C-alpha cells in the first residue's frame, strides 16, 4: 500500500483469507476490474490455484513471499522476489550440524505444507536423517484445541527444536518449550521471523535462530529509509512480509501499463535489475530470484545478524 500510495497509483485489494479458493476468487475479481499485474499471493498454500486462475484469466503474479520450490523453474504466470524454501532448509541443517544436534524435533504447520512439510523433510535429509523423518518430524494443525505443551512434552528427548510455522505459532511454541524445562536451542525459517515472535515470545524467544533472506539486518540507506517511511505511516515496525511486499511492488512497476499479462511479464523480466531495499534482485528467465540466506538471532528483543551462513 505504501509503495502504491507514493507512486500515486490506484490499488485494488482482495483478501484470499489464506485459502486456495480465495486466491482463485481474488485473481478473477481483480482481472474483471481491469488488473493485469497482481502483487501476491503470500502463501505457498494458495499458489497453485492462483497460478491456474492467473493463466485462465490473463494476469501475472508477483509474489512477495511464496517460496515453495515446487513452483521454481516454471515458465508460468508467477514471478517472485523471495528465494526457495530449500535454501532456508539447507541453511538450517548447516546450523544444526554445527551445533552437533543429533535429536532435532522439526514441527511444521500442516495448512501451509507446500512450504513447511517440504522444508522440514529437507532439513532432516540434509542432516543424514532420512530414516528418522517419521519420528523427528511432526505436523500439526493450529486450532484452539491444540496443546503445544503436550506436543513438546511428548518429545522431551529433543536436543533442538525447529519450528516451521507462523511467527505467532513460533512464539507460543517457544513458551511451551521453555516451560517444559528444556534449554535446547530453537530454530526457524523465514516464516517464523516477525514481530509477534518477539512481542509474544518475550524472554522465551531469546536466542531463537532464524534462517532468512539476507538484507533484513543490514544498514543500507534504502532499507533505513523504507523503515522510516513505514513507521511514519503505520506507527509500527515493518514485518518481513512488508519488506518483501515493497520489493514485489517495486519489481512489478514496469508491467503496470501493459495491455496483457504476457507483455507485462516480458517488461518486468527485461527491466534493469532493481535493488528496492539495497539488495539487487535479478530475476531469471522464469521469474525466480536467487537470494542469499543468512542466520539471524533474537537478542535483547530484536533480530540481529548471527553469521554469514549463506547456502
């Protein structure tokens, strides 16, 4: 919204509610309103239906945060400014190996399995634990009836926890892990990196290590200026989704005036490489981007760069 406002552009909004059917509905509604370029969707769960609808109705999608590797390398209606979830998984596996972890528990939220399940299994495979996926990987569905305490207690032997879930679930799980008496290190992918982890996790989230795209802890002038304008406009810190959203909107700009989706995609791909927040975002011929993944850690209530662990 901030990017469109500053460009003086009219923006139409449709809420998918995180559902595949909602993504299909939104694509059709937006195309019926004259839209050719759509910034979204946000989750891997909705991407298949969104691509199908965009292809059918004539739109190009520029997703901020869909990172499922299942849509990598395809000549379709999707362009992305985030890298593959496999890159996050490989970085997490390296971090776990570096700490000599032998009994990790990887918890993943089932609704977004196109992102979380694949990431969870990849971590264990990279650790040489393919035979242990059934016992070291636990899928769950968020609900008011779910007891995170019971989930953690049933795996008291874990010497590390990996939480492939939303930042809210990650925060609640941090409480459950620490309340169980475990001091095992806790890790998570980009999905878990957000303000709720720090706000709700509190002291229980201290030391939480996240594998996320490079650039979120840098001091580039572009990112500083983006943060300043965002806080001024919304009176809160920008989430990682807001940062990716700004980048996606920026990347989409050359296609706004295109007469059709094919032309819009070509214009976006042929445009000069942009670095909206300081990091260059070169799109390949399929509209995918390769970004470095680095480790961040929660220290004193903020995310700090842990080390340059690029995979």
